[in-house]
């Protein structure tokens, strides 16, 4: 039995219906909620399926309390479906890129109003990656109890079914290509919107630091009034079990392939500052509760998500060449490390 009372899931299924001529949709797995039914985890793809073209993955709803992350991804998917009816430029663009969406990775946690999944596991602390340096107590991931936040799951147990689905989709759709990007939409850290990239388990720079710096450069050049802080997550805190660290390390087994995973961390403290009553609501700490602010958040991040699809299409125009890569790497070290 599928419980249809989750608004985000209703909206997503409606978009799938509207885009039936353009989208391919499947259920990657199903998640059961005690006394609450079963929820599907959808994977939606559009664009060119050829492995010769680049791909972008859009993920949301990994933490059930952070509903705005799922909302941002769903809003972008809806925009694409509506534009495909009349936008000839978008149709041509999709001939040279593959777009992959998992807007609600953790529907069980969303239905329960919890950060973790129905098993009490924080999906962003659940991958088999151990931090190489000290992590903050609890926040960095813990195995003490599923009754406490940031629970990693039992030692030596396979990843949760939601993470298995994410990894299978990423490996099949993104890591199989010579170039791919992803963005995972979250909320709740600070009062500024941040774009993080690996690593979370170590302060060491990633192998593709030059490529990440080049991506930042073209974003800043083309969006001069943006309000994001772009940085490695390790500048803020380290953590065990980060799924994007795990997948980036998997991608590194193929030296000729480039995978650049990003995390959008929307600064929810600003919403609380403007509406302090939100502090008395679990959802209010992580989501804008006033409708006009929610609409503004949904609008303002569409530029970023659309930029990533365009950057993937034109990656051969901005990726560092053999002659400039060392210089980009040095500049990135100066900026971030």
C-alpha cells in the first residue's frame, strides 16, 4: 500500500504524469513506515541516454526534516517539464546531456518528520567511510544509539536501502560517463547558502580540485551577484559516513572520468531570524514556513540547478587543460586551503 498523503510525493507524481512524453520514471526502492504504509523512491531521467554525453544528478529529501531540499529539486523538474512544451533551446540542450532526478530520497523520514530514515539512521552518516581525523561529538556521526541524532547504523551492516538506491543510480547514470556533476539539496547550516564539495572525512584536497575551482570560476563569472559561499565541507566540520565522499572515491577508480559532487546547504538560520516563532517547530528550524519566503527560496536556487546542466553540456570549454591545470590547482589551494 502506498500512502499518498505526502504533499511532495503527490506533486512529484503529478509532474511525472505531465512529463510522460519526455521523462522516464521508475521506483528505485520502496520504504516502509511503521503503521504508515509504503513510500516509493522515484528516479526520473530525461535527456540523451547515450553514455557518450555528460550527466547531472539532482538529489533532495535525504533528511526528512529538510523538506525544502526536495521542494527545490521538484520545482526545477517541474520547470523543465513545462518548458519542454515550447522551449526549443531546452530541447536541443537535452540532446547533449542526461539529467537524473531523485527528489525524495528519504520519503519515510519525511512522512515521520525526522532527519533520519524510519530505521533511525542518518543517511548522510551511513556510508562505509571513516573520518581520518577527529570529528565533532555526535554531529560527525555516532553508533551509540538510533535514539540520538546523526546515528550511522550498526557497524559492518550494509547501507540503508535508500542509500543503496542512490549509489546504484549514481554508478549507473553518472559514474559510467567521462564527465558528470551532482547536487544534493539540504538546509539547516548557518545563515548563508553554501555549496560544499568533498571531502567530509578528511581535510585533504580532492584529486579534482583544479576542476572544482574552474567550475566555481565560471559560476562566479556568469552570476556576479550570487550569494553562495563555495568551499570544501571540511572547512566547516568533518564527519564519518558521507555518501558523496564514498561515491567520489568510487569514481576515482577510473582516472579518465571526472565526477564533481556538490551539496547545496541552504542557510535556514536566516528564515528563523526573520520569523523567530519557527524555533518552536521542528520543521521551522529547517524550512521557511511563511509561504512567500518558501516561494522565494524555490525561485532563487533554480539558477544554480540550471547552471549545472549548462556547465555539463559545455564542460569541454571550461575544464582546465593540461597546460593550465597546475595553475588552477595552486589557485584553489590558496583560496580554500
